[in-house]
């Protein structure tokens, strides 16, 4: 660990209760120390840097104004919340962030009572916070509920479902829109600041209330009609300010935008509006990476930069010479090759062009690559529309995020038998992001969908060939899953060839037992067989396709082996092991089958090798199963 900077206030803060005792004059210094502490720790213990640097002042202001943990703060997206973790009793263990056995990189109620709701993905905060606020009203509690939603999360449809419902039920919800990039309501200069001060001031709200009382006496407004009261409030504000916006269209009182890096102003405004009845939204403007120039200048690159030199801003990158490519880069380059051959090919991703390497297609064919924002369901249905009109969409979604678009895949793609290629990046155990990001359910949730081809490559060659096969196989949806990280090959750019649908490969002969695997986890099986050596004669089959299964291969295994082991980097229930067991039972074979995979549990965060050992799918664990 590098030498820590001289700090004076942060070490004295072990809980928000201690923060609330600080005079306002010390809060700017606290923000500075908190920001520097995050930079110091993350320079050597990688995590999500830029987003949390942008929410330092907001974090301090929220815990100063609200009585947490009794009052609830929901963070959306969750990697904005590092400052929150440090101020809520986790400063001394913050260096264990995202490490095996350490604290999570996202808010998690099982970790701290200050983490009001789990937040590993995006767009759920308004709905969840609304439910909490309504529950508090039903129980006649005085609890305040705050949803902090990052601007990217506002592209998710669930956020708008929550907004649409917020004005219907009694609640005192406060939504804070952390806007660090997009222009929802451009308003600058002295007039803008005046309007913010007016609409949050006691004088303005007294005028509003007096006007409301007058209209109620004239029976033009009824207390029983909350919608009419909200419309009156927003109409009066629109009259005075000559402004109207999307949120007021949802009958939600809107305030802002204000400077999200002015901690004193944030505290004043939050105190002014926190007790106002009904749903309200405070729009703050922040800068991602605030306080660390490299992150300010390139927020995307510094979203999760890995290790870096905190003094120079130089990222410490590993030597990639003669190293295998990342699977995502193999996908990205291969997609460009295919798109060069056929102008019908297009790429679609929900807000992950860099993470999935769709950026290569965007650079080469900018009109044929689409980032639709954090909107997985829309990504799938948008792709379905493209396919219906003769395009060939390669829709790339992180496996765990694809769970949000399951209905779209069934109704909009599979039912219509569209030529649609679903590329599931980050399948299997993904490492330090933990339970919310592991792509371990895809094989199980995809397998029941009629007509969907499901495949997973053993290596980069097979990923390229499966993408080529999916392109060639028309009139059917085709799903390809592959992991985070690097593969095994440096010479990955092989000539394209089709991999016959529903056909696997026998990788080695054996007499004692058979191991059936799918996907890159098969490379761990190869290592395990080497470890076993001559103690067992092991046949290894790479299934390639989960659906349709290679029935000829399974008949061979059922006839010749009394013991079969299946290996998959996914949940055991419903995946490859289940499919093999069903086939054997349906065809009268009675081998003893041992299924290796993820058990009936959510897997914590840690490095991928650590988690594979934990789940019993690393080479040593597979070798042990073979020897038993």
C-alpha cells in the first residue's frame, strides 16, 4: 500500500451520525479527503473509479441531511456508492473491495444496514424506493426515502415505469437525478440559479400554499384528488419560471439543475425540499471522475481502470505481447469481418460498446452499429425489428443483464423464428463484480425456449466459427455464450468454417469414464485429464451445442460408459448436466452421472480462479472428481 496522505477529518468518521455532528465549514475538507482516499485505495486495488468520484459531495450531503440508516438511500447504479461505503463504517476494510472474502463493489443489505437495496445493475431504484416510501406511509412512519439514479440508468424502461406510478400512491419519495453527461434540462447562468433558489425557498412555497388554499375555497381543487394538486403545483411553477419538463409531465415536482459539487448548496436544497409532501425530483449536475484529471478527461476509460499511478495518472497495463486476445475482442474483430462480407449484418448493444468491443464495428461501419442505452429488453426487440426487415442483427448483451430481456427473446424473437444472433458476453463466473454480474443462469433459462439454438465455444477459433455459423443459418435465432477474459490461443484469427448445428467433438478417447463439457470450461477438463495421467482412461467430449444436443455422441456415451461427469460454468439445475441426465433417462441408459457446476446458491465476488475452486469447476476439482 502506498503512503497515505495527511488527513484529519475522515479518520474520525465511523458512521453518518458522527458526520452529522460536523460543522458545515468542515464538509468541504471532508469531501476532499474522501475523494483522495478513494483514489489512493483504487490505484492499487482496482474498482469502479470515475462514478464514485463524481458523487462525493452528494454522498456527504445526503448523510448530513438524512437520518440514515432509518432514512433510506438507494444507489442506482451501485458503483456510485464507494464514498457511501467508506462513511458508513467500512473505511478500514475498503481496501478489500471486490476481493474474495472482502466487501462488495455494490450496495448489499447483507453487508450493511446502510445499504438499503441491492444495486448491481441499473434502473431499479425508483420502483424500489417508491415501494419503500409507500410502505412507510402505510405504517404511518416518518421515514424518508431517497433514490439516487445515475444518468445512464435513466435510459432503462423500469425507471419510467417507476416515474409513471410515483404520483398515484401516497408517498414522500425524493428522486435525485445525478446527471453527469446528458442534457435533460439545459439551464445556465444567473437566471437559472435564481429559479432554483425561488422554487426551493420557503417564500415560494408559502405563495404556492396560499394560492392552493384560495383555489380550494373556490372548490377548484379537492384534497381527495392528489393528481389535481400536483398539476396545480407544477402549473404554478411553470407560470413563474416559464419552464416545463418530462418529470412534471409525470406529476413529479422538479427542482434544479444545481451544482452537484457544491456540498453546502446541496445541503441547503435538500433541507428545503425533504419534507415537502408528494414525489419530487432534484436534478444535480456532476462531473464523472471529479477531482482526478485523467478520469475527468476520459470517464469511459477510467470507469474501471485497473491499477494506476495516482501521481502521474498512468494506467498500469499488463504486457499484452504474445498474449491471447480477450474473447470480447475476438467477437468485435470477427463481427467487423463478417459485416465487411455482408451489408445486412448490424450490431446492437445495450450501453456496453466498449465492454463487449462493439466499438470496432462502430468505427468501421458507424451506421450499422447501435448502442441503445441501458435497455436490454429494447435491445432485443429492436434487433427483432431489424431482423424482420431482412437485416442480420448480432445483439451483444452481458449474460446476467440478458435476464431482463427474457420475455422479449421469447415473444419477439423465438415465436417469429427470426434470424437473430444473441451473443452473451460475460457468461459463467465473471469475478470481482460478484453475484449481480455472474452469468451463470443463461444455459438453464435459454434451454426451454423452442427453436433457439444454444452454443458455447471451447476457444477463440470456435467463437469465430460459431459466429460464422450463426450468420449462415437463416430463419432461426442462435445464442452464443462466452466468458469474460482471455482465451487460450494467440493465433486466433482462423479461416471461417461452419460448425454443424447439434454436433459436438470427441477431444480424446478413454475407457473408464466420459467427461462431457460445454464452453471454455472444457479447457479445465483438458488440464484435469493431464493431471490424472494414467490413473484413469478418460474420454472427453466437447458438446459445443446445448440445444440441439448431439444425440449420436450421447448414445455413444450411454452405451459405453457406466460413469459420466458433466462440467459447465453455469448452474447445475437446468443446464448441460440436467440435459444429459434427461437424455439418458429418456433412452434407457443408466450410467452414474456426476454434474459439476454452480450449486443452488448465489456466488460471492473474487477472482475467477478463486471462484472456480470454490464452485468445484477448476482443473484440480475436476481431476479429483475423475479419480473418485
